[in-house]
C-alpha cells in the first residue's frame, strides 16, 4: 500500500471514529471537550458538526484513498489546515485553552507538516518525470 493511501485511510478511520461519540453520547463527548450543549439548539449543532460533518470528511477521505489520493491529501490539508488556523485565531481571542485543545493544535500542526512533505515529494517526482 502506498504511503499516501495508508495515510488517507488512517485519517479517514480517525475522523469516522471521532464522529461516533457525537452521535451516540453527545453529552459525554461534549463534557470531554469542555463544551456546554445545554442551550437550545446546541446539542443539534454539536451532533451535526462533530458527528455529521466529521463523518462526511472521513467518508470522503476513504473514497479519495481509492479514487484520487492526491485530491485526498489536498482535502486533508485544507480541512486540518483550516482547523489549525481557526484554533490559532481562537487562541488569540480567548487565551484560556484546555489540554484537549492544545493536543488538537499539536496534532493538526504535525499533520500539516506531514501532508506538505508528501505533497512536495510528489511534486518533485512529477517535475523530475516531466522535466
């Protein structure tokens, strides 16, 4: 199995597994993340974002692993990169963070570095082949 496909399938499984607690145990999952979902509509939004959206990303990555790994890497970079950017901006808006948020920040940063390295290696191979 190629590295790109392995990475995409790994992240797809992580996204899918991460979505499941939002569907089946939203209150417990929200508590772990230090979120309050007791306000009207909050639980629905939490389940939609942390359940539905995250599940959809995982499914898309799985499809890309089979059909178009390059597109999958770009999608993963876009999703994780925008999460990272949002988290950094959020840090400056609200300096108080939790260990969960800090862990996500580190994972997102490392993921960005990994994907950029894979994409740059792929680009270098393409340039050598056409050059």
